[in-house]
């Protein structure tokens, strides 16, 4: 797949809130995820596909309900792409909130090798 095809496919998975399926299909085994420094309960950097799956499970366990997810059209530059992801969620024990982040991805050999989130 090209970078544009990967970007389009990931955006569609995210719009459908199918984050686990996206990781399974589109991510390299050695993929790295980098969070903003101020995300409680999560490491700044997560390495490896299995660790990313665990991170996804941990986040899903924190969510009480989802009320919609939107994803902008991907912006592509060379082997990288980005989009804006907005989630309307209610975390367990918390208030309903809208979380918006800029998601930046790097692709190598047809797989996503890194993701970084900015809020």
C-alpha cells in the first residue's frame, strides 16, 4: 500500500472507532507511539505492536461511553501523514468531554512505524 492508501484506510478505521483493527492491519511489529507528556495513566512512549495493543485495551477500559468520532482528511508529505481526530467520550467516573488531537504518522515498507499525538 502507498502512504496515501494507508492514510485513507487508517482514517476510515478511526471514523468507525476500529482502532484495534487498524493496529492489526496497518502497523509494523516495531511501531512506536508517542503521547503528549501530560496524559495521565499512559507512558510517554510505547514500543512494539503488542504494547500498543495493551495501550489500546487500557484506554478502552477507561471509556464509559462513546458519542462519536470525527477524522479530518489526511494530509500527506513524503512518508508521513497527519489528520485531526476528535472523540466525544465519557470516561468512567468523569464528565463527557471532547478530545481533539493532531495525529502524525510515519510509514516505512508499507506499514506505520510511528504515531505521535499532539493536543
